[in-house]
């Protein structure tokens, strides 16, 4: 609920880089991955069409939560059910979840306007982008508890859900130091629109009696958004002897405006070892945002009893087969709110947060016997708390014509393995690129990707 409130205010999203194009010469937005990179051509991007990007990555998805209903045709007329269906074996139901952390991280972005030109002894860039990042990190034990409730203790650790949105105005410059070394830097002004963080810490569940569970943990929700406030109401405890408690039940946003301000830096370098080998390194998004407001809600931190999860089935016309999915979802949401006991703590006076830094390390080999072909390896590490990930990407790049190049690549990261590609068309006067860091896999019959990994980047610019 809180993350959705934050994400809704973003007019665009994080202008995520296309890592598949890191070694693609004259890809106009290479400077977003390493500020030392320049371009052969000057350019001005087509407003709002210069760099459009959709990117999600994760280690669980639709296919791990939704299953074919084993009771279809045998008492049920619904084809699909959830992993919690009692007729699906525990091992099969939990097989798709990581035993460490289950994460989905998303970036959907647009560059409002960008320009690059040669002047002042080097290559310069000016860029205005709207950026939003969102992520969720869930422990394996949460899914195990939901599916395989038994006489044991579940130590679920932390649950994290977050999103942030801000506008970025960047100024970059790169120049050749000598024949081998090129360096670059970018200074960025950050205008915060919204940030929301929901964290449940040290969650545990212990069997207290034959039909009750005791859940303990601490929930904290921080939202920095102009005009944001929590709405509370009095609720009855399940135990009537305990009376009532005040609980955050909804949120309200009155107006819209700038919620914070910050700065960030990109630093990079490229070194040509010889005619065949080139290495590069960059540290991106080294900065922070100071949010002027922060609405905080917290749980009481006291253990809470509830009667556990029950048979969840997407379908059944028979009362004995369990509740409908929407009814179970509503009840599950009520149970989770009861456990969290979020209470409005009012305005806490602002906060300072990072935006998540990225470290890129690259090595490129130019095939000596045929110069149009190069091979590259890119190591990328995103440093962002519970949403941190690292990736290694091996690429093969080909430039058959001076105005046409691209490549294919294979990446292995801490969330998944995937294939990527890029095509860059850049004759004088015009540039068009399209590519994917993650090729979209199979879709369900409803058109939903089975995996949480997908990527699409494309854009157009005027060049000279």
C-alpha cells in the first residue's frame, strides 16, 4: 500500500542503463554507465523518446506462485490455483523459491531530454531524467510458513518493501588525458518526489498451542512525500478482553510538490592497454537525498496471536473446498495488518537516504584478425541494501558498417541467468537503438510473464 502510494507520484522512472550496450561504440547513452565514455557524434535526444526503458529482475515470479489446479475437472472448474493449495506437495510448491532471499527489483524509465556535444577539450553531456526504483525482498521462511505450517519455529528475519522517485539533472564531462587514459565525471542535482520504506524486522513464528501461533517482530513504515499522511481507525482485538487499538488503515496525499533535494556524482575512467585490450571502471550514483518530511508509522513490537493460514484455493463451487482467492486474500491482508499494528507516529522531521550506487568494471578485447568484432566482459554491482545484486556479462559485438553495430551477450547474476542483445543504428543525422538485457521468456495464457526478469530499451536522437 505504502510503496504504491510512492510509485504513483512518479511521472517516469529510473533511467536504467542498457548494460548490453556497454561495449557498443557510439551508443549515445554509454556515458550513463561510465562518464568517461564519449561519442563520435554530437546528439540531442527526441524529447521523452530518447531513452525509454523497462527493466525488472528477480529470482521468483508468477510461475512460482500460480500453479495448475490439480483438482480441475475433479470437483473444481478453475484451472489455476496458488502454491498454498493443499493438493500441491510441499516440495513442489516451494521448489521455485530461493532458500536465501526472494527479491524482485524494478525500474521503468524515461529520459526527458539529453544532449551530448564536443567542446571544452572533451565530450560534454546534459541530461534531465525522471527516475523511480522499487523492490521487494522476502525470506524463504515466509513462504514455508504459509505453505507448510507445522510444529516448529520459523525465523523469517526481515521483510523489505521500498520505492523512491526523483528527478535528476546531470552535467558530465570527459576528456582524453593521453593516448591511453580517458577520464570523466558527472555532477547531478536530485529533486526528490517521494520515497517509501516498509520494513518488518526479526520476524519469528512459534507454535503456542494446538491452534494458535505467536508472531513477533517490529514493523516500521517511513514515507517522504509532500502532503502525505496516514489515516487511522480504532480496531478491536480478536480477544475482546484486550479492548481496542489504533491502527493505520489507509493513506492520503493532499497536493503534490518537491519533497527533497540532493546531489550525486558519477566517476569513471578508461585505459587502453594496447591495440587489442581496453579496461574501464566507473562508480555511479554516489550521493544522497535529504527529504524534508517523513511520516512514520510503527508497530507496537508486542507479539501477536493469530490462527494461522488456511486452505487457499483459487476456485471451488463447494464450500468444503476452501474460500475463494479474493476472500482469502482479504483475510490474509487483515491478519498481516493486525500483526503489524502500525500506529501513526506523526512527522519525524525529515531524513537522509542514499539512492543506491553502482560499480562497473569492464574489459574489452578487439579481435586482432578481424577488427569489426570485439569481445567484452562487464561486472556490475548494485549496492542498495536489501536490493543489492551483482552481475557478470560476457558479450560479443560486431560492427559490419560504420553506422551499424550491435551485439549479443550472456549474463549471470545473483538473481538469474539471461541473454541480452542490442542494435545501434547511427548514420549522420539520426540515431535509433533497441535492446534487451533480459530476453522476455514465456508468457502465461493471460499474457503475464512467467519469470520476473524482463527488459526493453529503445530511443531516438538527432545527431550531427
